[in-house]
C-alpha cells in the first residue's frame, strides 16, 4: 500500500536572483540535520495546485510510497512563489529535499552557489544520458554534471479549441494559424469570446513567443533569445509578428487581465470561449473535466516547430545520509518508466523517456511525441535559451504592449531592443 501524502504549511517572502547572490556573499548555508529514520522521507516543494496538476503530482507521491519512501507534499500556488519559498528555506538553513523549477536556467544561481546536490550517482547508474533528448540533457547539466531531475517535456506553442464553442458558432475549429482569424471572427459574431486568455505576463509572453516561432521561424527566434540581436528585432519579419500579435488584442474579453491559465481553460471547457494559446498542461484540465482530445476539444501546434520546456526537480545540498538516500530514491522513482507514463498522461505532457509505452496517449500527446522524434523541429523555450533577467525584461515589454491598445509596433520594437540591451 502506498504511503499518504503529508502536507505542511509554509511561510515565505519573495527572493530575486540578485538577493540570492547577496545573501550568500556573507552567509554560509547551514546543514539540515534530520534524525535517522528507517525509511526515506522527501519533502517536495512544487507549484502544482490546479485540479489536473494535483492529480498528476499524486502519481509521483504514490510511486514514491510504493518504492518505500514517504512523500511530504509542500504545494505553493504560482511558480515564482514556490521558487521563492524554496530558496528562502535553503537560505534559512532548513532546505526541502527537492524543489521544482522549470527546465532551463532558473536554477543557475543556486548551482553556482553550491546549494544543490548533483544527480550523477543515479543518472550514471540508470543511463540517463542514453535516453534524454539532447535539449533536455543540456538544460539539466552544468559543467558536465547533471544537477536536475527532468520529469516531462511540455510543448509550449499549442493552440486549443473548444468543440462546444465552435458548434455554437456554426463553424469548424481552426487547424492552423492561417485559419485562426476567420474562426475568431465567426466566434465574435456569434457572441462567444474568441480567445480565452489569462492576462498575466507569462501568458502574454507565451502567446507572443508561439506566434514569433510560427511566423518568424527558428532563425529569427534564436537570433533574439539566444543571440540577443537587436537588428533582428528591428527587422520587417519581427515587426510582422508584432502586428499579428497586436491584432489579437480585440478578441479577448474584459475579464482577461489577471486571469489564471486554468480559469481560461475552463472557459473553453464550458464553451464560453473558443481558443486558448497555452502549453500542453492545459490538457490536464480538459481531462479532469472528462473531455477527450479530438472530440470535446481540439489542439494544434502553432507552426512547424515544437517549442519545448518542462519541469525539473533540483535536490537541495545536504551531507545527511538519510536525506541523500531520500534524494536518490526520488530521482530513481521520478524517471521510472511506470511513473513517467502515469504522471504525464494526467499532466498533459509527454515522458522524457522515449523507451516507454506511449499507446495510451491521446492525439495531442501523439503529435507532441512525433515532433520530438525530429531534432530539427525542436527548440527550447526562452527560459532554456536566455537568462531569467532577459526573459523577464522582454516579457515586461510584451505584456505592456498587450495591455496598451495605443502602444504602436514602433514602441514595442524599441522597448524590446532596450530590454535586450539592459539584460544582455
């Protein structure tokens, strides 16, 4: 029988990357002392709090219990809040066993400060380098050592459609960006909110970047986020992307600002909105509501390329043998074939392991896995290519443009160039 999830309240205050460096310039990390125990106990800080996410993380907790450990669940709503909570715990000398980050550069600071245990023992024993996709392997490695446990591959340039909404409008759902605007006009004419959008900076940025990759291609996308090329931002190709993005502002409802992503997904589930730009974790909400891909909701990738990201867990630095045992068991469990399949089926993502049975995945999942077979069509999300400061600075410009109808394309371009220069 699997062991129950144990929960405990937490307190935290926001922490920035600059503050991390400042705190550790004059302070040493205190080692966490845990009494010896007969079974590994892992406290895991994460931000999976929506209905679909909670169901998915329960899979990991139960798998850890079956493996002989006790999963102590510390869920904090919001990625930034959860990361801040975890870092504050580390700084305060009471680190959790593991803490969630997005795949990419978010955990660079704590690795550089020596606050993370690597995962080399398990990775070498279980052959992670033999099966992890190269973009993911690169994203979890620092100086040749693996420092994070990747648990999924999320496609971040998906467009989801509500069958109910489009049936009410009397038109077929779009299957590509080329078909999008006429479909949105039909929804608007029928009195249905065309785009169910959560007006938060990260969601504004996700929509923009999906359009940038689709209409600008990998070369333009890389030149901006990997090369920080201001001239690329001033190009006609980039301006066309901004124009298209701006044209979508008229298709959201007045309640959009500040809306959470899962509430926007709920608008599609109920038929109140027709389209959502979102990562494939939205499928977890559709599935939790009893909807089936290809029937009650549809999906397509915005463009020929697949923008990938995902979630990882990093292991807080500790020399305590019980905690190290708990960490090693966690790493083994999260990447076990059974847990990979069961978790990702619920989460909406796809496994990081290509050697698992994927027959149970829906049409959206099958599409995502097919894209992953072609390395030429894979590209990391901005968080995998750029520093957190650059992602944040450019996202500020994107969300300002989205929420300021009289802000011009010229204003956007110059603001974006300035953001690159400041963060670069």
